[in-house]
C-alpha cells in the first residue's frame, strides 16, 4: 500500500520573509498616517509650504502602504520613504530647532527595518551624517555635538543589532534544516530542492532522479542493542552514503532510518547504478558499534522525474518502489516504473 508523503509547513526563510514584509508595511502605514496628522498641525501653525510637503508625503506613503499591503514594498518606494522623511526632518530641525530633532530618531531606527543588512546600516550612517551636520550648523555647538553623539550611538547600536541578528538567523536556519544526529539535511529543505529540480526539468529539460532508502529491520536492531547503539549505526550509514555521492547530489534524513537522495542531471538508469552502489556499500561491510558488530542492509526505491509530475507524486513514486523492494525481500533496489507496472498487474 502506498504511503502518502505529507507536505511541509512554510520554511523558516518564508516565515522570516513574511515577517519582514509585515514590519515594512506597518512602518510605511505609520509614516503615512503620522505625516497626514502632522500636515494638519502645520497648516494650523501657518507653515503652509512645510504642511504641503508633509501632506504630499503622507498621501503618497498611505497610498503605497494600501497598494502593497501583504506584499513586499518595492525598493524605490522604500528609498522615497526615507528620502522624503529625511528632507522633512531637516526642514523641521532648521525651523523648529530641538523639536525637529525628535523625528530623526525613529527615522534612523526605521532604516534598519525598511532596508536589509548592509543597506540598512549604510542608510542609517548616511542619515546620521546628514542630521548631525544639520544640528551642528543650525544649533549652538554644545547642543549640536550632543545631538550628533546620540545619533551616532543609535547608529552604532542599531548596526551591531543588525549584524548579530544576521548571524543568529544564519545559525537558526542551519539548526532548522540540519539533522542533529547525522549532520545531514532534514526534511525542511526537501520541498525547495525538489521544486528546483522540477523547474529545471520543465524549463531546460534537465533530468533528475531521487532515491528513497530505508534500513532493513532497524527496529529490531534498536530493540536488541538499544537506541544509542542504533544512533551510532545511523551516523556511520550517513558517512558511507556520502562517499558514493557527487558534490551536487543532496542527501537528506527524512525519517528515523529513512534517507532521501536527490540526483540532479541524472536519468533513471544512472540513478539505478548509484542506488546499487549504495546498497552494496552498506551490505558488504559490517558496522562497528561500541558494544557489538552488526550487519545492516538497505532497501531502495528509485524514481526519475516525469514531465508534469508534482514533487509529492515524485516522492510517492520512489516511496512506492521502496515499499516494493521491502515486499520482495529487502536488501535490493527497485525502480518506480517496475513497481507501478507490477502493482497495476496485481490489481
């Protein structure tokens, strides 16, 4: 009976991207609405020219936030957002002195969210120079250098935060996609890798094959020698499998004792040869654990990507072949086409 492969939830990268889109959108919304309110205040104070500039900026930002809600706001819009608010802040410092400085701080912090990584740091640095220079030129020296110092401190702290966050994101991503026991990739990246192969197949007619491999009677080994012993064997199996594969091939641990190998630019006949090498590599030499030496065998199912096939169907085809290999006696390789044909004959 065919097992159904479950689809994965959104990847960590997708969730982070959605979070960035939401935060950027909220910043644009907040900026637009704030500018609309400030324009009213400036009209009431009689600052007509400043009020008109702020009003135009508020209308533009609010319209962009509404137009791109739920989507990534284009870079030119984000640049315009920061540039216009910078001009307004400089005008406010020139006209209102200390009161105008208050608006520079949230804008400086917003740069780290509106832009990513180095772009956020560079934009914050540029704004720090602009606002500090404006303060030094329009205010008493004692006030100007104090304002410049606080802006520099915010820029430095924000930059450190961005660098540390990028490193933390990299570390967390590595932890999410890596199997802690074997060091192999886990199932979180399977969908992405298979969809990339499907795209290459449909766009450039590049073949691709996958191998589903499962250790035979592994539960009995765990029951007899213990789970720690089984973990030792799994690590050694992963190391052996790597020795046969090419650099561009990708090896995943997708279950307790189940592995997936993705072979780009590989037809079914070539994939069958690789699978047989893997089978022989595991079966021909015993594995040494701390408490015993055991023989382990591997059953494998191979499937080449077929035009129009989804990644779920592709996986299920290899999984069906794997189940057929186990049903036929284990420690062997079966290909999806044979498994499908024999299954249809039996029904």
